[in-house]
C-alpha cells in the first residue's frame, strides 16, 4: 500500500499519523505541493483531483482523507474506539468529520494561508480586515469544538480517542505553524490536546508537524515554482 502525502497539509498529516500510530504498513510517497508536484504527469495519472492525500492499495485508488481513514480502520481491524462499531458512537465520529470540512479545517487553513503564503503570492501583507475576519471564524470554530463536540468529555465521542480527535488535533495545529496561540485562554482544549497527543504518540505528532513548524521558509521556496502564476490566480480568487 502506498500513501501519497505532503505533511504540510492537514488531511495528509491525519492519514500519515493514523497509519504510523496503528503500525499499518505502507510505503510513503511525498508530494511537494509548494513545488507543484501535484501537477506532474505521473501524479495526474494517479489522481484526477490533483491533490493529496491519495491511497493506492494494489489497483484500488482512494482520495479524501476521511474516506482513507475509515478504509484503513476497517481493513486493518484497529481497536474499536478509533472507529466504533456501535451505531451511535460511529455517528458521532461522522458528525464531527462532516462538520469540520467547512468549519475548523477551513478556518484554520485560511488563517495559515493568510499569514504564511499571502505575502509572497499576492505581494503584500494580508489586509487587516481579512485577517481579523479569519481569526474570528477560527475562534468560532474552536468555541464549537469545545462546547458542542468536546463538552466535558475526555474525547469527542466519550472516554476514548477516535479518528475524530486525531483529525481535530491536526486541524488545530495548522495555525500554530503560523504563530497563532490557539490554546491561549482555553485550558480545557489544551488538556484535550495533551490527551490526544499521548494516545497518538507525542514523538509521532512532533515528527509529523516538523514541516509545519518550518512553514515560514515555504514562501521563499515557492518563488521557484513553475506553477506560481497559476497558484497566484487561484489564491487571489480564493481571497478576493
């Protein structure tokens, strides 16, 4: 089995960490999104969606991180708490995974992109009103994670960790790579983070986040990207 990932990407890190933490055998294939490798002919033959993560298991190719996580959990018969057989517990996992795409993941990514990539791609610091709005959206998502999904439980679905917690942890890490103090004034969320890191493996979490913590060097690297003009156009459209 092969996993195609860029560890600067939130969805990629969740898939990578899950496979590593559960000792699922795979061959790592790194795809550098900032260098435009997703647009290469070789990658295009693998994934028509031009993005990672991608799982290749024999002739079977699967995209979308949440689908990959569920596939891995079922194929490799991991401990039940990761992706519970109980209908209602599994529904709670699905509830979070469905919500996060347009909320915490989206808002955390937006803050990261505005702070790290906007200056080099748009040739100027992100406007204050855009930055303030993005930080407010992130705050609202963090509030919902605490108040709706976590509440007073140790983990999102109860007393044990699940793939929902892993995905949430990875998403929250994204703005920290841009220097945002996500956990400031949030002791409950900070305690939850520490529990999830312990379950996944603190060394593994730090290893997976290594590229993210060096994100400040990425804009300079992107200046040599042959697809930079296309990326600029897409970025401007995203934040216009």
